[in-house]
């Protein structure tokens, strides 16, 4: 190889495009090696899933499930149906964009499109428009598809259903 050929080869290798491609290749190799070493680090296992609960709650009882208790469980109600939204905690738990709904009846807020919940002891939502009622029903259907149903949100003076008897009846069949 002559000096002229070596100089021409060096000029090609140091062209801006080739230098960018070389930097990109080096970066990719770095990321591959970094991910290999990170996967060798022991990652603690996720916490065990919380046991399912099945019970009716009053508005006051529902407030306890806002994600701030030690178990971190998050419940909310839509159209008097209580859902366990703990698996969506990043949305509904403390600091989440919909944390205002945690531990509360979210029907009015979801129906009106306002991230706010009712602080009333019981909100019958009878003043919602037909479109807002339809919107709340759509939200309910989405929650039914994604989250477990815990029970019903009880009106003042209403008695809770005993779901243990329902389970025993199914076992007996």
C-alpha cells in the first residue's frame, strides 16, 4: 500500500459521515454491554398481590382505601359499584393524575370530565345530564373490563350484602 493510498483510505475513514456511524456503533455496543451487566443485578421480586376483597362499603369506609394505608390498596366507586384499582395505582394512587378519585365516589368527576370527586356523604348524581349519565356508564364498563369489583357503595342506612353466603352457596352447588 502506497502512501497515497493510505492517505486516501484515512481520508475516507475520517469523513464526517463515517465518524458519525462509528460513534453510533460504539454507542450501541456500550448499550448492549450495559444492559448485559444490569440484567445480572438481582432485582427484588414484586410484592405479592393483595388478597381480593368482596364487601359493600359506606362512603366513610371507602375513604380508607385511598392508597395511603400500609397495604396501598386503592378503591373507587362508579355508579355505586366499588372497584379495586390498585393495579392502576400510578394513576389513582397518591401523586397520580386521578388521585382525587381514590377512596371516593368518582361518578360525578368522570361523568363531567373534571378530575374532582364528590365529598358528599352520598351523591345520588340525579342532577347529571343524559350525556353525563351515559359517560359515567361508559366509564363503569371500562372499569368492569379492567378491574375487580369489590362490592356496592351503600346509601346511608342501607345494609351491606353478605358475600360470604354467596360464596358458600356456589361451593354447595
